[in-house]
C-alpha cells in the first residue's frame, strides 16, 4: 500500500497518538541487571511533550508487543490511559480503541519502528517513524523523524501535530 506524502492538513485532524514502546519511546535496548531486573531508557523530553499534548486535549495510547511493568509505570507517570501490552495483533486493538473513542482513521496518528507496527501505520491518518526504524517501516510512513527512537522522536511528532493545531 502506498502512502500519501506528509501534509499539514492531515495533522490538523489528529486527536489520538498511538505509540509503540521499544524503539519509539525507548532506544530499543533492553537492559538487564545481574539479578535479572529489566531496565528501559525513556526520554524526558518525550515525556514532557506527552504530558503537554494531553493537557491540550489530545489523547495518547501505547500499543506494544512486549509486556513490561516499566511500561505500565511510565504510562501512569505520564497520564496515559490507553495502554495495551503483549499484543501479537496490534491492528485489532487499533480498531477496538478507534470504536471506543468514536474516532475515524484520519483522527489517529501512530508511531512505530518495526514490522509488527506496519498494519496500524498503513491505516491511520498520519504515520511516523524514528530515524532508526527498519527500512520496511520508513518506506511506508508519512513522516520519518530526524530523531532516533528514545531520543526525542516522539516529541518531534507531538510538536508537529501541536504546531498544525497552532498550539504550543
């Protein structure tokens, strides 16, 4: 499926931003201590952007294939209410959430970095990927960020959407 080129008019319709976690909200690394504790590095600027985005009336959701208590904790910290983990079929959750929130595809933006994200990226109104996403994803999205996953890519997309809505 070919994607249309990035258009500011598409951003003006966005009401919900769906995010993958590993490689989008984080650098994609999974760190373990000697005791087996898992660590992830989240970007503070992304977090601030997510909080401000929601204060402006936008919604944010997390849709990830892995399950992690850290993700739930980070979501709670940022006030993200829509958190879906341990998914093999992200598109089903996309359609359920779209119906629950009574949104159209054109009102949903999504960010992903790898093959499991492609089904959502192909149907949403605006799709984006960090600069270090896999090529199969970068070829399908409307916008490839200048920033890497876990290094401000989420904030970059949030700033684009808020700018299109003329909100700062």
